[in-house]
């Protein structure tokens, strides 16, 4: 019998009330993350990747709100917790890594103090133990001369080193889950590879589950165990990374693969990249049925009227009428 998932996101809905009605940047998103697993969440800008992560950790800014579904971490419902309870969960059970280290590091505090304060906030330890943990955290993420750098200021670190400090900050409270939102976009390629390898190693060694939000298919291919493809706030396909990248079931996923540069020797350098026609619809202009159908080369009549239900194909789930579900779907939660 397999272990239960660490994180379960079921039919998650995020709403934005406006004068013209309620918008849904996330509409029925479902996926799981296991312990020690990295799930990549990929899609075009505006697909709902980052706001899904914000909803999980309770960082939606009013008036944005969770409008339905369930988010469960290790048996604890997160979507029903109040702000005081969520604050205790953040840092202690969920760590966060953002694209820009300046959003996580206080420029007016030494790095060691920030790490120690975070450890004190989430662990039952003394100040001396917190200082020791801060040093070990810098060593774990590969900061050279960690003892000397403990009292350095954030501006004294390079961009790649600051991002390592942010990873140490996310992990020092010994969380079960880490949400990493575009953690390497601002870094050069060599530093990016080092950061992703570090994240992979820490995940394997500590059994931490990771939700890695990115638009970079190369990062997905090199780092993740499974991938969830989002389009217009909905999941198109979710499954093992290699399977989804090489045998995609959803036309949108195949379009993403075709529009990604391939530097492999067997590919003809003169071969043109495929292009998905049109653009992703805005929240105020979502089409009925499958949101991708106006751009889909394989759209059928049904796609324009009926929203697809998930179909299981091996270890992949796909939301597409090319793969109709074997059984009638259960009633969706409001």
C-alpha cells in the first residue's frame, strides 16, 4: 500500500470579486505531492501557477479568496484555518522560496540573525542552539566559509549566494513542504543548475515535498518527478515528468513541448519551433467548455460546450475530451 500524499489539492477555486462579477484565476485545480517528491507546476504567464501556491500557504491578498475545494497538508485542512493558525504553519510546516531574494531577506539584519530568529520562531530551542542551526543551515546550502559569513549582510552576497541563503531560511524550520516560485529565473545558467541540484539533494535527504513553480521546461525536465500543466487556471495534464514530456496526452502540453527549443544533436538546427496560435484568454473572456479549445488543433464540437472531466491513463491524469473519463465524474464541490 502506497503512503498517503503529503499535500492534497482538491478542486481548488480562487475567486476575485469585482463589480462585473466574480473572476476565477484558479478554477478546479487538483494535484498531490508526496514526501520527498518535486512536483513541477508549469504553464504560460497568467495560467494560475503562482496564485495556486499563494492559496496553499494562505498568502492571498484581499479581496482575493479561496472560493471552494480543499487543501490538506499531512492530514490538516489548510483552507479552513484562520490567519493565526496559518502563521504557525508557514515556516514551521511550509517553507517558501521566491524568485527575488530581496523579498525574503531583510537588508537591515545580518544573515545569521535572520536565520536564528526564524529557527527560534518555529522550533523549541535556545538562542545558542538557534545560532548553531543557522551555521549548519549555511553549510548545508553550500555557502563557503560559512562561519565567517554568518554575520555578513545580505548585500555582501552574490545573487546566487543570496538565493542559497533564502533556501536555508526556508528549510531551517524543518518544514514538510517547500513552495518554490520561480526560484532561479533571475540567475545565470550555471548558478541556476547549482541551485536546482541543491534543492534536489535537500529534498532527497530530508524527505521534503516541493512544489516548483516555473515556466521553464528545461528546469522541469532536469529537476522534477512529476509535472502539472496549467492553462487558464485549470489543470490540463498531470503525471510523471518523463511521460508527460515525451508522451503528452493533452494538445496544449504537446504545444508547449513543440515550442520549447531543443538543442539535442539529433534535432535538425533548421527545424522551426512549433507555435500555439493565439493567446491565453483573460479572466473576463474565458470561453465555455474547454478553455483551450479556440487554440486547439484537435478541438471537437463538444469541446466548445462541455468542460472536460479528468481521465486516468496509466499514471497520468488528463482533462481533455480526446480522452473521455471511463466513469461519470463525482459532483464538484461548490
